[in-house]
């Protein structure tokens, strides 16, 4: 049995390395598992870059209308496999991880795997990545980018563009300002580093500290501001969260939908029902999300329409079963509007 499994894996790896006449006819929307990039020469001062590559590519893929396995689901799957969060991930392990997540019915099922690596030498950065199909024994040709570390954001955007294009995904809607990559040297790279560290640090207090630092380094930093406001709202610091949102410099691509849903929730908590309804409309115009439907459910509850509220929660659950706001909202509605006997 072990020999058979090893042979199957070897055949899979061999096919992954063959990038010739493979058919790539597929649905227009895929679900990608994007793994941290491998650093052949690990350096503690740049450990954040491994996750940065994966997280930023994920943002561009979402901006292009694709689905991406969340970092939380990826870490949960790694934990099930007894893999530390910072463990080096070989190609064979990557494929096993993809299979693990595909077999887990509680998470988004990926049909694509993105693996990559990078090297940094005297300020010069080289990165490469490829898309592997988890639903077939096939792989796309690798894509490469290189240049100065100062151009990291532009290099990441270019790599995301090439990977999506290689997978026949339209890139016309690729977010144009994700991570401020279009403003060149005027955007401080240290702010981006602080932002990434704010996303990956396991301690919520340190996340807040890093995100505040990112905003100090780049005032109004859209994604850092959104993520900070989200953490503050979760901690019950809603006035402070609203203040952060008001200082944001632009919509946080590709999280405009979640951004408006969060702000609408704050409006609703403050009794500004019409403002909350407007934010809900803008949220769903940006993209349909569980957060948007939870907000609509809360608005329906405010209008004493429990049937509509429960319908919106059901839609939210179909989009994201793990959304933490669904169960409390449903319980509150059922308590306030008990079924008639």
C-alpha cells in the first residue's frame, strides 16, 4: 500500500512537471490554495515575505473574481497534518495539503494550487510561481519576475497578472491599486511590511500594534485601515473603529464589500438606519459577501421582518458557513420573534 501511494505521488509530480499539451478548459471561476513562497536561504529578518507573497497574490486573485482558500483554513489544515505554521513546505507536502483541504467538507474546496519561491540578494529580488491543478494531473508553466526589492509591490502585481492569464482567467478587473503598487516609490515599503506582520502575528494585540504602525507610515493606508477597524470592532471599540474608517484614503481593494458592510454595521449600532441601508447597498454592489447579507439581516430585524432576516442569514451561511456573526444574529432574531404556536 505504501509503495502504491508513493508511486501515485511520483506519477502526480511527474505530470505536474509536464506542461506541454495539457487541456485547460475549465470554469471561469476557480478556487485557489496559495501557499507561502519558499525561501531557499531563510533569514529571520525577511520571514514575513513568505506570507506576503501568498497574501498579496490572494488579494489580486480575489480582485479578479476568483475564490481563495483563507489563511485560517490553510493553517487549520496544516495543524491537522501536524505541520507548524512556519514549516518549510515541499512540493510533495503542498500536494498533500491540497488534498487534505479538498477532503475537508467544512472548508472551501480548491481546484488549483499556487506554489512559488523567491530569493533576495543585495536588494535584488527574484520570484517564481506556477499554478497546479488539483482536479487533474496538470500544471501550468512557471512564471518569473525579478527586480529591486523596492519594486516588490509592482513585481507581485505582475506575477499575479501572469499567473491568472496562464490559467485563462480574465485580468481586466485586476485590482489596480492593491497595496498602493501603482504609486511607485512614494509608497513606503515599510508600511507594507507592517501591514503583513499585522495580518500574520498570532497575538491580536500585536496585530493592532503593527496595523497602527502601518497607518502611521502611510496615513490612510486602505487595507491596513480596514483590517485595524475590523479588529477594533471585534474588540467592542466601535467608536474608534469608525474613526479609523473615516480616515481611510480609498476603498481597500479587494475588500470594498467587507469595508462597507463593516461601516454599515457600525452605522446600525449607532442607530443610523438609513446610512446602514446605503452601506449595505454599496457592499453588495462591490461583491456579494456573507458580511453584506448579515448586515441586511440585521437591517431586516430593525424593520421587524424576521422572515427576511432569516433568509439573509441563510444566504450568508451559504457563502461563508464559518462567519462568526451568523449564529448570534440568528439566535437573537429567533428570541425576539419566536414562532407562533
